[in-house]
């Protein structure tokens, strides 16, 4: 994997991690609201913590990938191959952390939706005839 591809991957990991961090904060706010409403959010809190750990891990791996290849130049090849392999490995680890964080977010959203659905059905909310209760 060429240096430019590793740097590009690291930049994308950083960008996605930033977006996931924003999402994580919003989900944490929703989890806190559900907890205030008496919902058991222990599983969601664990997933939120794991999500944040994976986001931080992805950012660290992206930086490690950049650090491994930024000072390499073509004249050093094949001697600098180890640096390229390290950068590629770090970028892959960062990508894996991003995918895990995304799965955590999906699971948290599903759990929050389940609370919303359960809350709607137990509060006795009714809609006018012919209207949907949304």
C-alpha cells in the first residue's frame, strides 16, 4: 500500500471518527434522558462506553499510521517497507475500530427506539380516527 493511500485512509478515519464522536455525544444525551424517565439503560451505557473507546482507538491508530509513513520517501524503498507495513496495519486497526463504533451506534439507536416504542404503547397515547400516532 503506497504512502499516499495510508495517509488518505488515516485522514478518512479521522473524519469519520469526528462525526462518530458528535453522534456519540447526542446518543449519550438520549441515553441520559431515557435514564431520567426510569428506563434501564445499563446495556446502552456499556455500548456507549465501548463506542467512545473505539472512536478514541480509531483516532490513535490513524495518528500512528500517519506517524509511521509521513517521513518515508521513495528513495528509501525497500528499506522503508517495514514502515509502510506498520502504517497499513495501523490504518486497518483504525478502520476496524470505526466499524465497531458504528455497530455500537446502531445498537444504541435500536435500544433507544425500543424505549420510544414501549413508551408510546404504555402511555395510552391515542390518535384521532384515521390519523397515525407518530
